[in-house]
C-alpha cells in the first residue's frame, strides 16, 4: 500500500505564488512573538532558527535504486478501434518508486521556466519516496520499458528548474530573515522610545529570559578520543555509536528485504554499497569505505576515525552457503583482517534460501563450535545476533561480533 499525497508534478502552485507564501510564513512567525520576546531574544540565535526552519533543500532523486513492485491486476472494458465493440481485458497497473532527499514541497512548484509536461505522482515524505503509476493492457516488456521511460520523463522534466528555485531561495533567505526581524525589532524599539517620551512607564528591568526555539534533530553518536593523553590517545567507539551503527545496518537490511530491486541480481559488492551509502555520511570525523586493506587483506566495510585513520568498525558481507562457509567467513575476518585494536565487528549474511528460519537456527547452533567463540550476548532482533569472541593472537582480547542475516530470496 502506498502512502503520501497525490499531486501533479511541478504543477500545483506557481513559483510567483510559492515564494511570497514562504516569505509570509516567516513574517507571521516573527509578528506572532511578543514585544518582550523580540527585544529580549538572542537575535542571531533566533535568525539561525528561522533560516533552518524555512530552508529549501534541492531535490535529489536516486534513479539507481528504482523500485517496481508487482503490478495490481484488474479488469477494464475497452473499445476495439476497428470493430467499435467493447470487450473486457486484464489491466496491469504498475507503480515505479524512487528514493529522494530534499524538500518535498518542491515537487508541487511550477518554475517560471517550465517545460509544459507533467504527470500525477505520490510523494511519501515519511519514507522519502516519490512514485508514479501507469497502465499496460498486455504483457509486453518493450512497451513496459517505453511507457515507464515516457512517464519518468514527464514526471521529472522540471526537476532542475525546481532546484534552481531552492538555490535562489537559500541565497536570499538570510537577508530576508534579517530584514523582517530588524523591521519588527525597530518597530518595538520606536514604540518604547515614544512611550518613554510621553512618560508611559516601560519596565526596562524585566527578568524574563528568552531563547530561540531549536529545530529538533536526531542526535547521532560520534567517536570520542580520550582526553587523558598520558594513558591513551586512541579513538574509541562509544557503545552508543556501535549500537547506532548496528541499528542503521539492521533497519536498512530489513527495508531492502521488502524491495527486491535493491538487491536482485547484485553481487556482494553491489549489496555492500547500499550500506556504505548510509554509513559514509552519518558520522562526523569518520570515513567509511569498502574493499579497504587492513592487516592481511581487504575488508568489505571499514569505518575509520578520519584524523588518524584508526579503525572503529569492521564488517564482512557474505552470501549464505551453509555452516562450513559461515565458519570460514568468521575465520577469514579474525585471522586475516582484525588487528589487536579492532574490537567491534560484524558479519552480514545475505540468505537466498527459502527456509530462512532454518538458516537462522543453523547459525545459532553452529557458531558456538567456532574456536574463537566465547559466549552469546543477546539478540538485537530476530536475525541480529550478538556474541563475544576472542582474537586468535590474544585470547584475552574481547571482540564484539554481530551476526546479521537478511532474507534476499528474489
């Protein structure tokens, strides 16, 4: 089931009406604050808040991760063009989805420089997906590709022009906020000066403290470095950051299970890149990369502390090929790739078997037989299993291993 609002792409409101609306929203918000607030708030903080709240971010469509679920099959009466007779036939209604980032409101804005074409789309802001539908009346792959391409062209023909609106708005936004705020502040200051001149009491000693609102953003855990340089200057991954990384990977993997186009016909490297795309921009002062040399080989995913290139997190990606190769994957990770300073690692298993439950049970039964195994710690989810292992070169060194399995059976 699709969620979101249906609109005509880049056709709902003229740019000449949209931008004045944005300006009016800011003006009303400023005018809605009391005199004491405007005169007492930290001016720069309040302006920064307004800019952050009313910014427009250019749209970027991830065309490489196109999602086409199975079509809805229904019946329709159609008319034969030659015999002028109606008959009932199957109709295939396809939905084509693309992930996007940016301000969803731009999808409804008609730019001043507008290509005269459009199509109905659904914008799902919650899951950051934009989609369009089209019908086929026969099972013809060539017609499917042609129709999809034509709709795609219609839907996104004005994308670049809409993004120019966002860029222009962001260039003008700081000066607009400054002007509107100064106008309101000057108004109140002149009013107070007038009251003072005619001996109307204005309380200059108000004890009210005003702070600018903040745009609530999710706090992302970040790597830390010990301040006690005498003992350690090694970067460390806090438990909160490790938990966040594992949650991001697990949530993304489960999401991919629902969208076969994100993994179908891809090799380990192709699937791995889906996870790297998120990890490489999520954490400050870090770099995430794939096929990176570490100790005795190239790891699939490695997260490093950027200032000194120290390792924070290492992961291997493998298709499931049974218990024996699972043990080999663990040995490969520990014997070839991990150094003494690597303590937080993961193995991502891509399972193509139909009987996913049986595979999960095999993992649980077999992992305890590995020579580096210490103990089972717990489960973060049905297919995210937590363990403690030791390093082969140092039995007293604890390594936290998360085994995640994803059902990629298409």
